[in-house]
C-alpha cells in the first residue's frame, strides 16, 4: 500500500528539521536534537553524517559537566558554509549585512542618505556599492557560498514577484526592485523583497523580544508606520502580501490627507513627521532632528514632552484596537518607537489600558524592540535563509558554488 | 532507520483526508478522491473498505456519462451515522440544529426571546428544551451516534475551557457554559463553546460566500459586532481565543462609553442600537424594530435612509481599516448587516473606496453573507465535526453509541 509520503521526502524533511533547530536554537547535542525533532539516535547519526560531509555542520566536544560517561559532543552549523546577503532600504538610510547560517552577522554596514537620493536608480547603485564595500572587508570567516539575498523595504511590497507596489514616502510605484537588483548585482539568485515591518517581526520572533512567542505584532515606526504580524507562529502577510499596513488604519475622522491617498491615517498622528511638527522642529530633519527633540525632552522642554505625550496617546489608541482585533501575546515597538520609547511609554500605556478589552489586555505584553534598528535587516537575512532551511539537501545539488565570486 | 512517522499514524491521516474531502466537497468518485488526497487506487480501495465497514460511507453507482468503460461509483458519507448538535445563543434568539456528517441539516429550530430572559439559568434551560424539541421531531434519517456538541455564542469566549469570558450585552462574566450545558444535557461529550463570528467565518468559508477563499474576514453585526478571521485557510483566534473583537476598535475619538469598559468603540456606531437610535426608533426593540426601520426606508422615509447612510459610512471606515491591516480576499457581512445590506451598501462602498489602500482594495471582494442568519449555527456544526474529521478511526473505537439516547 502506497502511503503518500516517500522516503526521500522524509529524508529531506528530517534534514530540514535538524538544520532549522540548529539555526534557530544554536549548537545542540545529539540528544537535544533528538528531543527537538523526535528522531532516533541512529537517524540523527546518519543525517548529521550527511550534513558534515557537505561541510554544513561540525561537531565539537562539549564541556565536561562532571556527569559520568563520555562528554556529549555539540553539533553546530558552520556559518561560512552558507551565507546570505541582507539589504535594507528606508527613507533615511540604507543598510547591508552578510549573515552566516546559524544567524551570525559576519559584516554589517549602515549609511544615512538624504531625502533627495531616494530615486530608484540612486537607491540601486548605492545598494550595490554598499554590498561591494561589505565584500571587500576582511572576511574573518571564509565564505563558501551565497545562498540567498533579501531586501527589507519600507513600503508596500508584493512578495510573489519582489515588486515594490507602493512607497508613498519615496514616490515609488510598481518598481521591480528584486529583478533590478539581481541584474545590478550580476547574480543568478532570486533577490527577494519584503516589507521591513514583516521582516522585523520575523527577526524579533526568532532572535529578539518575541523569542518563542506564537502570536505577536511588531510595529515599526519611521516616517511611515508598518506592522508585522505573527499568527500561530507563522508570518501573516494577507492574500497578496499587503497585510500589516497598520499605519493606514483610519483612526482620526478629523485627520488630513495621507500620501497613500486616504485620510486620517494613523501614521499621520504617530510617525516621524507628526512628532517633529508637534515639537516645533523642521519636519524634514530626519533621524538627526528626532535626536534633537529627544535632547530637548531630556532638559525638560515642555513642547517636546507634550509632543511625546500626544504621539504616545495616539500610539496607544492604535495599539488598543490592534490588540482587540488580534489578541496577541506580545506587541513589540521598533524603529522610531524604540528610540523614543521612554518618553512615549506612560501616555501609550495609559491609553492602551483605557481602550483595550480587559481580557485581551491581561494576556498581552507590550515592550520595545530588543534588536532595535537592526530588526528589519536581520529579518531579511532570516527570510533569505528559508529556502535552505526548508531543504538543506539542495546545498549539495546547487550550482551556485561560484556564485559568491560574482557578488564579491 | 526510524522515519518519524509510523504507519498507523499515516493510516489515520489518510482516513482523515478522505472523510474531510467527502465532508467538505460532497460525494466523490474514487478517482476524484485519489486526485484530492494524492493516494493510489489501491490505498483508496482499502481505506474506503474500512469506512464502509464502519457504516460511515457507502457507494452508489454514478451516472452513465456516455464515456466508455464502467460507470464510476460515487462514494458518499451517510449523514445519520455521525451527527452533531449545534446550538446558538444570541441576545435576541436561541437556535439549535442536528447536522449529519457531510453537512446535511437534519433538523433546525430558532426561537426569539426577550431581553429579560438572558440569565445563565434561563438560557440553559431554554437551550435544553430546544434540543429536546429537536429530538422529538420526526427523524427522517435514522441517527446512529452523536459525535459532537458546539455552541455559537455572541460574546467573548475562551475556547480552551469553553467558558464565556464576557458578554457585555447579556451581563455574563466567566460563565462555564460548556460544563453547565453538558451537565444539563446529561452528556459525556465535551460541549464546545466558540464565538459566533468565528463560527460564521468557518461556515461561510466551508459552505457559503467564502468557499475556497484562504484569507477572509466575516463581520457579524447584531447588538454587538464581532469578527471571524480566516488566515491562510485557518481560523485566526489569537493567543487566547479573544481575537476578532473588531467591534471594540476605538474608531471614534468623540464616541461614548461602551459596555466593554472602553470608549468610542466601533459597535457603538454600527450596531443595532446605533441604527435604531439614529432612525428614531426604540433602541430596545430588537430585530422586529429593525424590520420597522427597513419598512420605513422602503417607503422613502428620510430619517430611516439617513440612519442607514450613517451606519453604512461608519461600517465602511472600519472595513477600510481592517482591509488595510489584514489584506483579505473577501469580506463577508453577516447578521444585521446582511439584513440591511441593500440600504447600507452605497455609503459603505463609498467610504471603503475613500479610505482603503488602492492595492488592497483591488484584491478584496465585499459581499453580504450567503448563509444569512444561519451562518454561526452551521459553523458550530462544522467545529463540532472537527474531532471526527481529524480522526475518523475514533468512531470505531468510541463508546458513545448509546450516547445519542441520553440526549434524545
């Protein structure tokens, strides 16, 4: 009788379970791997042998813990064996990182840019320069193979074809960023593009404030406000990848026109421009101007403190609505909100308490991002690894060994 | 080498795949079953044999379609072999149905009740009377075994222990409705309790307006407003089952106090009480009073038409925000909104168009419920079947054969 699952399918699924456990949880002993994957000792032995032959893992003798018997060897991933290139495009800055399997950041660069350099052409040439600068740095770790490239983008992205559908704060529409970057980088790899808040959520869940949490919301504020949802442990991106556009909830019936074409959007009350305007600072001053408002607030400046209070109150209104709709265990505030968190927290919490259903409020934890400004970039690295994590056997079959040279 | 999945596990999973396909899609030929489950002809033959021996399926000769060869036999579920009791508790009415495996409604009753009869004790004794009345009706189909009981409830429900956590419009808090009903019905079966909008979403997705849709939102309006979300084909209920409380999004900064303890909640603008107040009718008049407003509107009464316009506009605001956050393919408006749909649709659509991101608006379809007032009750039946659908082999092992008598 045919059972529907063939043994080759099962072998690949089991390799995936092992590599995923090592990638997400770090080095593990064989018995810990058995406990996490449900595989027997002999199955683990065979599969680890395959991965070691491929150069993807090695085994180190673990510490002697004074327990009888042999010390348990620890299996770990070799970061340089499979590397991804993570990129980030925000209104105010660009960033790039090389990240090894297992999550080790091998190299990272972040550069500010001016609002006048946000055209598609300049963005692409700046990203290529940033990627090249990364690869010219001293390696530290030898890099065998580039297995994925992903861009975190501050705008509305269609993941199916890696197109930026709309970026109101940069004036982009229907830009095939993935294809354009692949050509500019000279790579045959797919260049994935995803929304920065979705990726921030992924990073915080896997390596940050949301470790182990199954239902969480990551709120990323800069000029715009985006949301990344994790539902039942899985990213929720909606029917066509446009989900999580929480910055465009119409929360203020008296609000003005938004760059998205709507009116009274939440981000008009809580984004960087709102904060700077309320504080009486130039609204096009970017991150440096926000730093000045923070400095003012630290000296007790009343207008700065009132601006943070108002942003905090509006932030609380939106968070309350989202908690009532989504019933998450955790809300993580990142980007701008992480930087200004101490000044907005009291007003935000007071409004959340006033407007959230008691039952949902009782189970939700609200905190600022633990990965800070790096969350979207680290999330891009995680997404770029997904194909390998799903099917580590593909590494042995790949023809990309020379691929790294192309980018380097 | 142990492969992680044992053959008994696979046998049960394959039985589940077959019964689920027949339950959701209706009678199928063996070759259609093969196409849907990926199982071979011989596997299908063995498994159908097991299910037939258990009395759960039979095979009928299919129609001769003029194609050469033998006519293909059609496998169908026998509705009376496994039956569930579905119950519904709303502010204004109670309902009950017996539904056979495959989704056939064998008997159904719905009774209005007054706002003064919503105490826990009266509700339970009324539900038991309704269930007994159902079982006294002419069977039509002989019933072998009761396999599940589920209650659709208009309030905030904790699914893990079948407790009504809060029902602001009935004054209930922390009522162990599942346990209380199991005792009153004298059954050893678990009495599941779930939110009516969550169940409406399940029913619409499986048998109604959302058939085959993977990402949808069901909005159920009565006195309160609830939401049922389907994300990637699966119900999204949040971390503790309180998700979907969309009626309590704080959408009106100028709004009043809500029974939930918050302020400016959406349901204060779009629920039954808002409609009746705007139309100048007694707000405690219930469904009959809504019928009078509908009658007024049909005669061109200006206050009634203006009331529907305003409710439609506020409905559109909330739908726009939810579409931006969730990016669904489909929004289904049920309950009150289904009944008043022709009168609220123009204002609702105009506001949705004004406030929804163009990209998300382009992929979403908004329509009124096709199951109407029955959606939550039918969803309760679907949820009550889940245990059997997950493991049809449990039927052969059950000791509930006599159980039906207890309820009957």
